[in-house]
C-alpha cells in the first residue's frame, strides 16, 4: 500500500521532472519553429547562390588550394554516399530481426513498429534500446513478463548483429580498412556514446578525404622539416661527444 501511494504521488505532473521538461519544450516550440524557418531559408539562398559563393572562395584562395578543396569535396561525397548505403543495409538487417521477433511475440502492427524502431536505431544518440528497453520496462510493470523478456532478447540480438556486421559493411561501402573503421567506431563510442559510433567513421572519412586532397601537405612537410632538423642536431651532438 505504501508503495502504490508513493507511486501515485510520484505520478503527479508537478512531481515528475519529465512533465516539467515537456512544459519547457512546449514553451520553446515557437523559437524552434522560427529557427527552423531561418535555417531552411538560409540553406535555400546558399544553394541558389552556390556559383557566386564558389567564385568568391576561388578568388580568396590560391588555385592550388582551391583545387585541393574541390578534390576533398569529391572524396567526401563518395565517402558519405557509401556510408549512407551502409547504414541502409544495416537498417534492413535490424528491421528483419525486429519484425521476426515481434511476430514471434504476437505483437500487433509488427511491420510498422519494426520499421519505426529500425529508423530510430539509425539516429545518433538514440538507438533501438531507447524503444525496446522502455517497452520492456512497461511490460514488466504490467506483469507481462514473457513479453518483457522477449523484448530484451530481441534487443540483444539487434546489438550483437549490429556489432558483428557494421564494421565490415561500413568499411566495404566506403573503402576504409575494417580495423580503422572499428577503431573509429570504438573511439567515437567512448567519447560520444552511441552517437559516436556514427560520427567516428564520418570524422575519419573527413580526415582521409582532406589528406588525399593534399590539404595536410604543408603541415606534413613542416613536421618533416622539424624531424630533419632534430635529427641533424642529434647527429651533431653525437659527433661532438665522440670527438
């Protein structure tokens, strides 16, 4: 009785932080709407005046540097296209596992729910766990233990499959080494949590694109000059020490 009394008191809107957050979010809707309109208009004008912006940039930088930027742009387009294709393939795997699992559990509207969860799984900072774990918790509270356990098993299957296939599929479609892809995903996960597993390979692609375009050549040459100077100094000190 004490437990349910406390639970009913907790469920009051003024006592739950999520209701306060929902109220604050509702208050910020006009600001979000205006920001979205400004963003869309700015994007439209930037795209419509792309040639003018390109000419202005080419006039500021040297021809060699502008050519490097163009090459980097082409590399990034190729990488991003491959990465999107890889994520779509992973989404198909996730959708299949979810749909089969929901059908086994006898869940209504399995197709639509599996599709929505698969799309949610591809979003940064979210993942299928945000849906399945919440759903499992509600199932346990509703005394539907078999469904809760089944949802957890489905989530584990999705995570296991994703961890197994994602490095290979991503590396195959964007042309990166699987080990580098796995390292980028791990570093991204350790720094930015789940969303880092998506942003990590993207940042790696950006760095490789800029490197292949020669943007880092001056920096690399500068570091080589420093290395050469340090090596010569060490050799001079060794020679003096021998004398």
